[in-house]
C-alpha cells in the first residue's frame, strides 16, 4: 500500500498541467478523473490536494464531488511522485511505430494514422499508448495532449495538440460540430434503401465485471450517425459512417441498433457473422477513421486529412468481392 512517507527510491517532480475536458470525460467526478490521470499517486494524496484547493477548475476551487463539464480547464499542480518502479518509457518499437505513422504535422498539431490494437493512452491494464509513446519520443519539454480519442480496436486519424491554444480551439470546434469525421465500416448483411441517418440517444453503463457498455436509449445523450453504402453484397456491406456527434462507441452501437452490427465487433457484434468474416481473413474490428476535415487553428486553413484503409482490411474486402471505392 502506498503512503505519503519519504521513500528511499528516486522521486521526480511533474510540472503543472492544464487539461481541457472533452465529451469523453464530461460528467465524471473530479476525484475519479484525477485517480485515472495520476496513476501511481496514492488516493489519500489526491484527496488531500483537492481539499487544499491545489487542483483548480476554470481557475476556481472545487470539491471532490464536482462533476466535470465539457470545456472545463483543470489545472493539476506540480506533484512529486515516487516513479522509479513504474516510470518505464514506452518501448522504442512503439515510439518508432507512432512516429512512422504521422500523416500531418505543423508547429501546433500532429495527426497520426493510429494502428488497430494500440490504445490512445495507457490504462485499463496497458502501460503505454500513442500519447505516452509520442511523449517518450519527443521528450518532456514538448507539450502533447490528445485532442480526441479512438477505441483501441479502431484504426485511423487521431489528432494530438502541440500547443494548448490549439487544443482548446479544436475542442471548441468539436463542440460546434465543425470537425467532420469520416469512417469506413463493414457491417453485417445486405444494406438496403441507400443512405440512412440513425438518430438515437445513447447511455453508458458498467457491468459487474467492470466492462463498459453503451446502449440505445431515448432518454440518453443525443447521438446521430449517417450511413452511406459504398459496396454491398448479400453477406456484408461496406459503409461510409459520418458521425454528427462524438459519443462513446457511437458508430458500433448505432449500426447494431438497425440490424447491421460491425464486422469483428466482439462487444456489440454478431458472433456467427464474425466467425464467417474470419474465413475472409478479418481478425480485428472493421472500423477505420478514414478522414478529417477542419479548420487548422494554427493558420486558419481548411485541412482535409486522409488515412488509407489498412492492408488487412483491403484484403478482407477483396476476399468478399467488395471494392472499397475509398
């Protein structure tokens, strides 16, 4: 059990940090947010800095049960932590992989083609993700923060801010829904009727096992996704998915709710369909963040960034006799 007593092991001091809250953390209590963010720091110490007012939200003091709102700016004070047993850097292979997959970079922003199977950040039993690898590769002086998130199994465009002003501007753009995201997704069955919008509220729950689930619920947070067929067969259909909102697991849950679960989805999908897709070489979730369109806060230009469909997904489409057209 960790305590705040003086340790013989080396300590390191973290700098003060400001974190802008996005949709994924909105509604979370500040104490739980800090517990997840400050891994390795004893909970007793987290509650102590909250009581002392060292953690500020929008420059003001808050209580430990304060629920975060989208756009809140959380200031995390400098902290001395015993890091020797768990401050291992992301492995060089992961650092190299992340650097090799950069699609765009300028003084304020990086866009990475995230591989499937790599988390965007450490946690839930994983020590490292994209952000830890990039921080290890670039060094402690470089400001780097995730602008948004992708599920671990999802591949494609991921934005990382190199300046706080860029981070806050892009979060504001997401709230205005002026960042346009485009996904490619393979779903079960023959899609009929052309393009369709799924407008269905979504709620999150946690099972006894600790697994997080999302379900369609009219009383839930608004969720809207447009599905456009690109190539259709009797057994599966390749779709373009255009989310207008950014809820957790939105595309996967919306697709399943209209009877077309995503191929390779072990959480919301169809097991027998997934087994058939494995015969066509599919060993992962077929969901790829193929494109982003937005105004670059750095220079005001409109950016359109594309991440090519991974080779393993193209191979599965070829096996099914489907052309991606993207």
